């Protein structure tokens, strides 16, 4: 009797992300160059979507590559074009190129964000190469908005970055990037001076470049640490743990971004914790606050948090108990909206927590209304 053949388990599809500090550094160009290399090796590679932004050198690289036609979607009597996810799935290539990762799809699409389309392609066994600028990472939203003096509305969850098998930082000097802008290689001539004075300021570009380099290094470091642990190459230390304390106030998005960023640097899990008290029924007493809380919980999950809802009479006691049970090492609070006199008179959750959890690192973040 012959032995049963055990079928080989297919390897998961691979994701490569090209990151850049700003538009025009050459992410799409580099990605298409690699696509041509794969094509020469006989790999079945197609373009799911590429935006050339009128750049001739980028458009030239699309030649000889199969392009999946975009589909048309009518929204509010306007015909718009989107990447044809079903068309790519039906074609099922070995590798698919998907540009503009942070794009928000037209309402009515299967997924809200393009990176969710990419996740479906990966789940279907299709390798993906994609590109994104560093300012679109969700946890960097506040820092970039302050530096660039503009609101970044299109974002990608940091948890998506963790899914990548490889992150490639496409880096050029600030002077070279500004020269490309002046030469009309990034924007049309009428937009150049405004861009140089705003987003493409030297200080802002230096900050973005540093963030891109740091993010790539963190991703490589996290992957290396995970490999060492799984291969038994080092003894795993007591893991750091991060807790973000949720409330229904406006602006809590900022706490979540800070918490996710801290957890990313520590390469650890994190919690988003909300405490329900018996004297307040948020759903009925504050419907707007309840809706905000639901949105915060959705965002926390997208950023990789485990969302925890606890119940108790004292918010501070419940948070302290949870932090002690889970050995929380880093805590993120929102700054209290109460007056200093009221805090002195009645005490505060933060002060009580600090008194009991002396070993934890506590970060208090000012809250502001997020205009997104």
C-alpha cells in the first residue's frame, strides 16, 4: 500500500510596500521597474491601478505591462473610475501592482479603503506591490498635520504596514526633491511656488524624510525581533504592554494614534480601554458621545488594538485593577477638560492612577477636536 501524499501547503501571498517622504520621490517608478524585472523572469504580473500624475517617465514604464481596466461607478450622477477588484480576482495573476494605497473608494464599493482591497487580493493568494507616502500613516496624522499646516484626510492603518513582508523606503535628498518640483516633474508649473512655500518646505520635508526612515527601520527591527523569538535565538524579556484610556470626548483619535505608535516602537500588543459607570447610560444620555465612542473603538481595532469595555463605579479603580492584572507598562490618557480647582477639590483619574501605578510610564495628551 503506497503512502498517502501530503499536499504542499501554499505559501501566503506576499506584500511589498514602497514608502516615500513625499510625492515625487519615485515610489511608483521604482515599483514599476521591479515589475519589469519580474516580467523578464517570466512572472505573471499585472497593473491593477497606477496613477502617473502626468509624469512621462512613469507612463513609459507602463508599456509592455498588462493593465486591468478600471471599472466605472456612478455616484450622485457623476461617473467615477475605480480599481476593478473583481476583475483582478478573476484574472488572478501572480503579482499585482496597486498604486495610491491611501485612496478612499467611491461610496458603494465593496471596501471603504483601497488597502482593504489589497487585503482581499492577498487573501486570494495574489502577491501585491503597493506605494504610499509616509504622511498617510494613521498614527502620524497629527504630527504631519501640525508640521505641514494641512489636514491629511486619506490615511492607512498602521496594522496594514505590519502585514508587509517587505517595506522599501524610496529616499532622495530634500534638495533633489525640491529641484524635481521646480523642474515640473511633480506638479504643474502653476502649483510649484505654493508647494515650495508649504508642503515642500525644507523643514517639513526633513521631518517627513526622518519619519520615513524611522518607520522603515522600525518595521525591519520588529520583523527581525519576531524571527529571533520564533527561532529561539534569544530569551524573550517580559513584554511591554500599552493601554489607551478611551472616553467619548471629541479628539480621542489623537490618543489612539499615540498609543499605536508607542506599541509599534515597542513591537508589542496594546489595549484601548473604556470604563462604563452605573450612573451614566451613554447611549441614551449622550447619543453623539456614544457614536463617537463606537467610531473610536472601530479605529482602535483598525490600528491593531484589543478593545476592552469594563464596568465599575470608579473609573480610576477599574483602570488600576486592569493595568495591574495585565502588567501594563505604558498608559496614554487624554488631558482632563476640568478646571484645576475642580481637580484639586475632587481629585482626578490621572492623579489617582499615578499614585498607584508608579512603575508605569504615563503620557497625558492634550485633546483637540479632529476635523476629519
